[in-house]
C-alpha cells in the first residue's frame, strides 16, 4: 500500500520560514519524481516545485528564489523549504509521487501565512 504523509504545515507570519516534509512508503522512492503542489480556496491545484530521480528541479515562477525542494532517498522523504513566505502562499500543500502511469498523492497539509 502506497502512502505519502505530509507534515510541517501550520501558521507562519509573512517573511517567515517553514519546512514541509513528505514521507513515502510502499514505493521504490529513489526512482520516482516527487513534487509539491498547492491548492488555495477557489483555485486550481498548481505545481509548486518538483525534483526528478536524478535531482533535477523546477519551480513555479511565484516561488523561485524563496522555496527549495530536496530529497533524501535514504529516508524516503522529500522536503520543501519555504522562506520569505507571503500571504499568497496560503494553501493546502500536497505531495506527489510520479513514475510513468503511477501517480500518488498525499492527504495535504495546510499552510497559512498571516500576521
């Protein structure tokens, strides 16, 4: 059974930092591309950042220079370091694992940026 479990969300002030984690089980983690997506109320889910099995990364323009995605294959975990957060970063953040036709999602973790 495949499980992706996100953690690390919460309330943070504008300009602050937060680190999200996603622990995977039930998949051969190192061969999967991993991604973080987010969905704000009334908006479509969007890609925030992704990292391939060979550590190539890409980011949404809105988070470039502020967020960093990384992975630890020994721990089957992907991270999203969020720095200098803004109110518009408020959303539910979802972890995704993808390889060919296999596509898995976590349950999401809420991030709220507010003073």
